[in-house]
C-alpha cells in the first residue's frame, strides 16, 4: 500500500496537488497539520484515496471533512501500527524522546510527524520516526507498507 505524507502547507496547496498528480497509485494520504484548511480543500475533490489528518499548532479552524480534527491519531495498516501527529505536543523541535515515548505508549512501529519543516527518517528501538518536511516548500513523504515491512522515502516538487 502506497501512502503520501504531507505536513505544513501553511496556506499553499499547489505542491500538494502536484504531488498527488505525480503519485496516482497512492491509496492513503496523511496530513500532519499546519494547513488543515488546505488539506480539507484538496481532499474534498479527491474521491480515490483515503485521507487522514491531524491538526497542527497553527490550525485555528480544526475542521477536516466536517469533523473536528484531533492532534494525534493512530491507525493499523497492513499489520503495522502507525501513529500520526503534528509533533508540537511531543517536543519534535527539541529531539525524538517525546515521539519515541508516544510510539511506546501506542505500541506503534511508525510515528509520522511534522512541525519542524525538516525531512527526516530515523529508525530507533524498532520504531520508524518519519517527517515529510514541509509541502509548502515542496517536500513530502512516501510510505510503502506491506505485511513484511515499511519503506520510507522523501519526494520534492
């Protein structure tokens, strides 16, 4: 299963639309906050993919697809527990400790986060920590999930 991971569009949805058009085989889209309105607008016209979103620290209106977006959520895909959050609640700008604790609390093998605007991929203590960077400046993530593993990569617009 191919997933796109976006964060931090900050009012500019053009790069998000471009990444979606370049990846028509993506089945799931994660939006990790700070531009929830952009994700809501783009997802409204996208009926081919499942969209999952959380609110960021700059999202004053936390409405996504008619419901209130939470700050942290989780889902099981292909046998993997994935937690997704903006990252501000877990000190993402100051280290990975809070995100690793979140993974432990949620029994997650993958934590998706944004907030720092810096793409990163870390594997520590059996957990993938993955930040797609800022789609507002053209950075996004691709996550391919199978029963046997997770493959993470970054893309640029």
